[in-house]
C-alpha cells in the first residue's frame, strides 16, 4: 500500500510574483504575432511566403538542435540567468526582423529566435521548480499556464486592433512591441531580487554535476515518462494544427468558427487551471496525468464523431462539445506533467532533464503538421484513431512507470513517514547518487 499524503505547508521562495509578471508581459507581446506567424514575417521582411516558410522550418531545426546546450547552461549558470538571456536574445531577434531582406538573413535571425525559444522552456520549468516545492510547485505551474494564456489572449486581441487601425504598418509595430515586451520581461526578473534566486538557496554542500546527459539517458523511469509525454504533446497540437484542417476541409465548416473555438479554449484554460489543480492536489501526479490523457483520447473520439452528425448547426455543436472535452484534457495535463518531470529530476541536473522532457514539444512541432495532414489525406477517421490509441497507450505506460517512482515525485503533498513494513515493500526507482528529495534543502537550482 502507498502512504496517504499528509497536508503540510509547502514552501515558495521569493521571485514568484516577478516571474509571473515576466511571463505575462512576454506572452502579451508574443500573442501579437503567434496567430499570424508566417504572415507576420512575410509582411515585416518583404520576402515571399514560400521563402519565409522554408526559412522558419530551417530555423526550427536549428533551434531544436540547440536545445541540449540550453540544459547545460541552466545547470551551469542557473535557470534565472538563462531565462533572462532568452528574453534578451529574442528581443534582439525581433528588433532585427524589419531589417531582414534576404533568405540568409532570415535564417540567421529566425534561428537565433528559435534557439532562444527552445532554451526558454527548460529554463522556465527549472525556475518554477527552483522557487517552489511540493504542492506549491504544482500550483505555481498552474499560475504559469494562466499567466501565459491571459497574455496570449490579450495579445491576439491587440494584434487585431493594430491591423484594423494601422493596416499593413501594424506588422512592423508588432515586431517592435514584441521586442520591447521581451525586454520588459527580462527587467521583471532582473529587478526581482539583487541576488539571483537560484543562487540564494544553494545547499550547504554543493552537489556535483556528474554524468551530464549520460545520467539522463540512463534514467529509465524518466525516459519512459518522456516517451509518454510525446503522445500528450502531440495531442496539444490538435487545436492549432489538426482541427483547422479537419473542420474546414473535411466538415466544410466556416473558417470563422475556428476563432470561436480558439477563444473558448483560451478562456477556459485561464479560468479552469486553478480549480482543476485544487482537485488534483491530493492525487498522484501520474494518476492525474493518465486521466488527462484519457480525456484527450475521449476528445479524439468526439472530434471523429462530428463527421457523422448532420451538416450545419449539429456539426458546429459537435465541434464545440469536442473542444470542451479537449480543453478539459489540457487542463488536467499541464500542471502534473511539468511538476512530475521537475520532481523526478535531480536538482544538479534539472536543466538537462527538463531539456530532454521539453524536446517532446519541439518534436511535436516538426511532425504534427506533416503527420496530421498525411493521416487526414488517407482518411479523416485515421487521424483520430491513431492519436487516440497512442494516448491510451501513453496513459497505460504512465501508470506502469509510476510503480518505480518515489512518493516525493508522485504526490504534490508530502507523504507521512512510512512504517518499516510499508517502506520495505515499496519499489524504488534507480536514481543517481546526486538526486535529492524535491522540497528538501537540496531541491534548489544549483
């Protein structure tokens, strides 16, 4: 039997409010261009859409290749320092976009931004883990998702207003405003405390970083979580990638409905994150993660079923219902996924661990457009069947892996002290010597 987690106070170190402010300012600026990425770059640089598409693809590949370096930098210099660096790098990149006039220049600037994007995610997750522990860490991950979704939503509204009021010149304004937003985000973190947060709480005896990525690749339970996470991150690509193609080309739905579905999804992600997190706080993170994956799989069945509804209002209602189920899956997956990865990772190698975990999003960004399109071309139900089955397999795998993880990784709330008989019967994960219990004094971003 597993011990029932006891409710004990969690700890959050200074820096959380400034961190959330930085994320909001960042997302507000990014929301200006993200819904119109290719069109934005085309208008700002004057290059053809084909050239822009090829350049962005090459840049994305460069950014993905640079990801392992981000993990090393986080472990060496601290997540806060690297996070500020990603803001400054991307501010420079967006400031240079209006000066781009050739394909090589586009690749150079876009690759710098892509590398900053790829380093941003493990740095963000590591910083979250560094300033919070236990259930408070799950709560902070929920706040992170809220801050970003609010910023993206407001940024999208501002981009519409800018294009309506200024016209074509609005794209150049977006580039400048986004660059300024990155500088503002960096300032929020830089002014948070005179001494870096991830250096102010170091353990008395520094933990040596041994093994590097070899230690990560030797951690079988963690790699099993990464394999399952790949299916979940592909599911996150349904709304921006698969649904537009499916709704317009298969269901012949009006394109305007996509904006309604996106707005509905974003609004529910903002208001639902904390209530869902409160329901998950006493559950195992792996159970919460598997339940989120099961709801994702149910949404695949719901999207597939809309094709068999009468065309028109019934199909639109079916899309709305399927989007609601899909959004519930997103809400259930986000916080436990990030918190579980951070809890499994040893503090001294957290940057490398979370970089590997975050690679699933980069892989999904590469294979989802081509893969989803190919499956839809063969047969629309094939996409939902393949994705749904992969999610069911991932959920089963997560539950299997949970048997080899410690209570400290499994539960947001600390567990009560085990009796000798229970402790002796509980399987433990094979972990490197440097691994410390999350939430202890060694659980810092050293």
